C-alpha cells in the first residue's frame, strides 16, 4: 500500500497503511522508524480529514507504537 501511494497518490487509507507498516517495523526491531510512521499517520488523519480510518489508526498507534516515545 505504501508503494502504491507513492506511485499513484495519497488515498484515505494511507494513514492506516502507514500505521500498520509502523507496527510491522516495530515487530521487526526498528522502534524509531515505527514511531515516525505512527506520528505521520496521525498527522495525515487530521490533515486529510480521514475520519473513516481514525479509530483503526489510533488503536494501532496508541496500542503498539506510542510507548516508543
């Protein structure tokens, strides 16, 4: 999804894809990059007004990634 967004453009589901990719990076041992992607996904929700995926992104970021800070 991240590669598609970079090639084709940003969609409303990009914040979800970035948050999930951040969780995968966290699981693979890169907490700093995971935190950056989580923060970016939260910023994109507000910038794009993508309220449809806000709950999913908040669960992933706050539940898994936010402890890194």
